[in-house]
C-alpha cells in the first residue's frame, strides 16, 4: 500500500530534480518569503506576538489573572487561618482531655485508697464483732452448762428423793405391820 502524501512528495522531488538537470545552475529549492523586501517570517511572528500581547493588556487580562491569583491567595489564607484555629481548638481539647484523664487517674487512686481503708475498717469491725460474738457464745455456753448442771442436780435430787421415799416406803412396809400400827395409834390417842 502506498501513502498518497509520500507519493506527492516523491513526485515533487522528481520534478525538482528534472528542473535542476535542465538548467546549468542548481536551483535553490527553499526560498524564504519576504514582504516588502525586508520583513521576514521571524519579524511577522514577532509582530503578531506583540499585537496579541497588546490586545491582552488592552483587555485587562493581566488584571484578571492577578485578581484571580489574589482571590486564590486570599482563599488559601482563609483556609490556613481556619486550619490554625482548628489546630488551636484541637490542642485545647487535647489539653482538656489530658487534664480529665489526669483527674480520672487521681480519682481512681483516691477511690482505691478509700476502698482499701473501708476494707480495713470492715475487717477490724468484723474481727471485733467476731470476738464479741465468741465472748457472747462462750457466756451463753457457760450459762447453758450451769443451767444443765442445776437441772441435773435438781433431777438427781428428785430421783434421790423418790428413791429415798421408795426406800422408806419399802422399809416402813417391811418393818411396820399392823401391830406397830396399833401401837402408834394408841400412843397418839394417849397423847391427846
């Protein structure tokens, strides 16, 4: 496949070569255009650029660009001021929370100390209450033992009285018969 642009270039080169062959003097294939005999292409570009810059200045484009840059600078300054304000607030909050944490640690230490003191007081009260309860229980035990001893002595006396009454009854029954009974009655009558 052939490229039409490259074919056109090849054709021009061939034509230029034929023209050179026809003349005795070589023909310069590249000639710079010149206007009015002294203004070349570089001058035209410079003039066009100066005209463009003049139009930009006349329309106030530098003021617009400077105003745009100034507004961006002001916006950035405001953002920096906001950032400084936020940083100051954050540092204040950090300080406040650090103080709260320190207070909480002090409160926790105080609560722990208070709990230890209360536990010690409770232990002392419990020991005192236990000692008092032991004394009360010992006294109650002694009172129960003394009561049991009295009850046992009373029961023993009652049994002894019963036994002696029974023994006396048996002795009287054995030794006291009708004859002794008559003699006792006679003796009582005589005493009256």
